C-alpha cells in the first residue's frame, strides 16, 4: 500500500484508490499505525506548524472521504505555511474561537452589485443574459443570433455561411460566475469569472484565420480547420492553433499570461515579436512574464490550471496575495489585506466547492490572522 500512501500525500490518488486505501487503513491496528506514522513523518519534515496527532487523524479520515487532500511542496529558501485540511483544527472550531464576526453569513458575500453577464452585440446593443424562459438571443432587429443554453449561448446553429463580413460580439462574465459559449465554427469556450471575450459573429468566412480576443481566463476546445488557424489574442501574447484544447489565463492584474496545453499542440508567441514562438505539447505551459517581457516553458500538472471549471481551487506554490485575487474572482468579493507581511507567504493546497470562510479559516490555521466581513468586502487583520 506504500504506493497508494504516496499518491495520497502527493495529491495524485484517484477516488477508487482512495477507497482502497481507507479500507486497508481500517483493516487492522498495524495498518492504522503505519499510516499514522507516514503522515507524522511527512508533517514533521514539511511543516513549520505542529498539531496534535490524535485529533488530527480524526479530521484526516474525514478528508479521506471527501477527497480533499492538501500537501506541501518541498522548496528551499521559501517559508511555507502548508494547508493540511483535516490535519489541523476543525473549521468550525476555528470559526467560533478565532473570528468574532458571526453575524455575517455567506449570503452577504454574494449580494454583489456587478453580478450580471452582459453581451455587446455587433449592432452595438447590450443585453443581459438572464435566466428567463427565452430560448434564443436576438439583435435589435429581432434576428435570432444565438440559442440559449442552461450554462451559455450557442452561435453555431445560427450563423449565416454567406455572410462574409467580420463583425464582433463581446461577452463579459462578472466575478462569481462562469459561462460557456459555442462559437459559430463549433469551438467551445468556457469563461472564468472576471473575463471578457471578443469574438467574430461569424467565424465561417473566407478570412485567413479565426481570431478572438481574451481578457481574463478561458478554456478552449477548438474545432479543427487546417486551412484557417484559430488565434487567441491575450494582451501581449497570441496563441495559434489548428484544433486542440488549452487554457489561457490573462488577467490584467496578474503578473503573467499563461497558456496550458491539455491536448493537441499550440504555438505561443509575443504578438509584437513572432520570432519568440514557443511550441507546446500536452502538459506543458508557456508563461509570458509581463515585468521583463520574457516567455518561458515548463511542464505542469494540468489539473492545477483547469480545476476552476469544476469549481475546485488547487493552490500550487501560490503566494497569499495571488490566492486572494483568485478568491475575489471566484466568490465575487473585495478583499483588503492589512497584514502586508502575509503577501509573500507561499501555500499549496486544494479545495472543492468550499465557502470562502472555510478557505480563509483553513489558511489562518497555519498562518494566523483574523478577518471581518462587511457587505461583500473582506478585510484581513492580525
């Protein structure tokens, strides 16, 4: 079972393997003690913060059932506050004993002012994509331009192949929401919170390429067309493909623009200097560093960069400041950090569809801080 224990601690274990591991752990006392010893050894080697092993193991077994395993990545010269969900005090205890703002519920957080998905059509009109009974989207002349789906819009059945004019629609996804669009060529785009996509109303034209413009984050499943490449323009970077699946993160507030390839192949280059082209194969990522204008390539765990589509947050070597930005977008809140010393603390962890309070409480268990919630503003305090 040593291989399953390693997979569990390294966050690579599957659901079926997790069940097998739990069954083995509970089979007899010897197995249980072996497993506890492995956890203790790993925690002593990797954690700066200590905890009571008996209480921790009880919570740990709950985490096994939920599949929410958190590990600390071994890195030198960086102080880590690791998030071991289930290996720390329970979130309920933390919430009662450390945080005094019990009167504000999560419902306060979701009452945002900018919480509507808006599409600007090629004719200049703006429309809110509401969850009503209408099954189609029309322009100001009443022409049907897209079919409405439960989680998005489908332009693929409406586009007129004879219309060769290139005009653009633009959709904006506010914080706290996600949205899917099927473009006129059949390409599917999943848009993350706080994202904006500008795309041709009709991609089935005689143009030499299919160009879209992204601000924010999106996952693309591109319909293959060997004669007409698909290009995503993300600020300083262009991503050129024929047909493939990849994730692009290009928020203006982030320090880099990253392209993570899931399958197929893509070329990534600085649009002002195409000679900087980097070719990606699956599980590789190209990152454009805005500060110095460099383009780098590395192999990555793809799940870390696509988990947002499943309402999961995988934190892999992220600073506290970076985590707060992700939480702002996903939960539609504003976060003010008044403890600047926390900004460069580095974390590794994983959360699945958790409330923002639970996430903050878990982080605070390892690197103590408090917070208060007023309306949809969270203030981090000592």
